[in-house]
C-alpha cells in the first residue's frame, strides 16, 4: 500500500501591501502528511513573522516526534511551545505584536486529525458534498467580527480545537485563509475545489476570491488543496478496527496456505497464541516469515484481539524506517523484528521477518561459559535497542532471556511486544501485571508501575544470569513474601575470570536500591562501551533495615526475651 496525495498551494496578497498568510505541506514516507495554513494578525507588522515561524516550525518538528505519540499530543506540545515563544515576545512590548491563526491537518494511516486556532478554516470535499471541519474563534458581535477570541501568541496558554475522522480515496481537503472563504459561498467553494488537480483547484479558489472582493479591498488570499489518491499504512485505530472484524484463522497444518503464505512448521502454541513458520510464495524472493495468530479458544475475546492488533501496530512503527530493507547496515539495525504491512488480509494475524538462530534462553539450556567479549557485544546491541524503545515512549515489561534472540546474522534483537506499554495500548493490557517474577524489580512488588527502570533491572538480571548461570536473587515466585533479603553475590565470586569493571557494572544494574542503578539505557550502554577505561564504583551494601524492614523488630524481640529471661533467673535463683 503506497501513500499518494496531490498537493496544490496558491497565495496572493490581494489589495494589501504585504502578504501575511503562510501555508505549507510536508510528506514523510511511512508517516503520512502534515499541512498547515496561518493568517498573521496585522498588529504592528509582525503577523507574517508569526505565521511563517508557526507553520515552518510545525512542519519541521511534527515527524521528529516519536511515532508512538498520539497525534493530538504532538500538536499540543509543538503548538504550545510556539505559542509560549510568541506570547513571551509580545509581553516585552515595543508595539510590534506577533500573532497568527493556525489550521493544521495531519493525514496518518486511514485517518485525519485537524488542529485549529483562529478563523482560518479546514474543509473536506467528498464527492460533491463540502463539509466545514473547523469553527471560527472570533467575536459574534457585527462590529467585532474582525477580532479573534483565540490566536497563537495572544495569551500565555492556547486552547486548540481538534477534529478527527476517516479518510477515503478521492477525498479533497482544503485549508483556506479568511480572504478566500470570506469572499466565496460554500457552494462556490465546492465547485472550484473539485476542478482538475490540486494546484488548479487552489489557483481557481484564490482567483475567484480576489475577483469577488475587487482589487481595492481584497484581503490576502491563500488556499492549500490536498487530494487523496492512495491511503497510507494503517494506524493503531485501523489495526483495532481490523482486529474486531476479521476472523481468527483455524489451526493450520504444514502445507496450508493463508493469503499467499504457505505454512512450513508450527513453532509454538501457548494456548493464547500460535506461531508458525511460513514461506511467502506470492513474493519473488519466497522468503521465510513468522506468522502469529490467536488460538481459536481466544477468538471471541475482544481484549486479546486488541492486544494482538496493538503489537502489530507497535512493531510497524518501531521498524517503519526499515520497511523494504531486508539487510540494514550493521550499525543501523533497529534491534527488533520487522513487521510486514498487510494489504487485504482475510483473517486476523501478524507477519514478521523470520530469523534463524536461537534465543538466549535456548543458549543457556546448554551449559557452557560465555566469553566476556561475547556478552559485552550482545549486551551493547540489546542496550541500544532498549534505549531506542524507551525514546519512543515504550516500556517492554518482559525483558528476559527468552525474549532476546541472536539471529544467524549475528545481530541481537528484542522479541515479543505483546505486553508492551506505548501509551496507546488497550486498557486490559495496561492493567495486566506483566513480567516474569525473577526479573521484576523490587519496586513493582511494592505496587509501583512498570517503567524504563524496570526494563533496565530486568536486563541487568538477564546479563547476570548469562554470565554466571545464576539469578542474582534466586528463583522468585509471585507468592513469596521475602524476595530481596540479601544483596547478590559479586559475579567475580562465581566466575573468577570476570573483570572488575564488569563485576561492578552488573552489581549496579541489579542493585536492590533503585538509586544505585543505571537511570537510562544510554548510561548502561556508555558503561559497556567504556569498559575498563573508566571503571564504575561498586554500589555499597544495602543496609539490613532496607533489605528486611522487620529485622529491627525481630532483633528487638530477641533482646527483650533475653532480658526477661535473665531477670527471671535473677529473681528465682540468685541470692538477694
């Protein structure tokens, strides 16, 4: 599926001395389109500056935000920052005020989001029906209609109106300044906007608006027209819709075909999901892929369907830069398994790249000491991937040896985003107490939510076990009451060949006190890369009162019993 739009833009100053309108649009492969129009407010001659910086800043930074952020959150942060900058400038005085309207449109997946402040407008032309998508922020009084109630730079804080909807092939979206829609009736706008291509339509709108008002009193006139030819890759909302309506495939056998994928093996059956190896017989490369489906016993569970859809969407977003690239450069690998975009699936399933190799859990099943250099190399790759995950605002929640995979190409990748938190996960997934007990940080057992620190602790436990063959705090069960009543033994005590810098690094990664641990994956990565050139200090031993808060009470009880026993002996047997 290839995103294709036609964009047309025309802006003329009309009868004004300066053109204070500004508009622009930007496409980003795999992310969609952002377009915006701004009409500068003529108060001291700084309207053009306000309009231009607002639009250009939004276009420059919109796609720099993590792909996992909800679109309105991106608008809130970018527009809020621009408004604060303009408001601070205006507060300095000097007579030149910089303010502007803003109407922005984001096309992502099969949906559209409109952000609006002021009296510029957004429209949608579907067939012959024209719909206004925004509401003007201006005074209703006839004598005050030229005055805005909201504008970028007007107040310290700005309130943005949002509208969202579904996009269809053939839709035309219009962004217009009041010099256009103030001169043309809705019927005339619809007729002109439907003429020819996007550029032809934008020119027709502006020419007609200037002609309707006359050369002497015409305002600046700007129109930006977007014609949707093909839709973009699916968004989370699209995946959730697909997850609700598609059937779950039945149990597949070797040789069965599913939408051009021929099953070659059943890899795993957990009772919730099934994982198959398959060959893409419909493609020229006939490459192997992995197919993940729901077990038929969970086919009617809407929460499991939503979680599988979320995992597919999240995998697409994390690896979208690598779509179409079978072998990214070694330093450019995302550290995750690439998800395939499905055009017209007949059932609910997700397709991943197939990588030969083994998980770390499978490696540990065959007892053999790992070389320190191999561990450091693998840990470096995993820390980079985990840092990338956290920068997207995603928490994995189940880092463990079974979810770290070394492919035949020598690259380590993080598997299984099924319980990950992105900020947009289903409520049932958010409430799920995920993770493997022996890898969960102490704070979670005390009721704290999972966060980046919990992923880092789990990675530290994983590296400790990889190097020593043992868990730092032993095997932990959910029903245990005393889980962390001792500090882990130094890795060098279990393996004398462990260098002191790595010994201290592991102790810091799995420290009982969260203040002693690494704060970010980048900090852990830096420590791994520096190695012996800058050895970390070993974290201090955890005081007994922190490891076992009841120890003081127990010690007091023992002392009290001893004192009372001595007193009893003195009263009964010793001479007075």
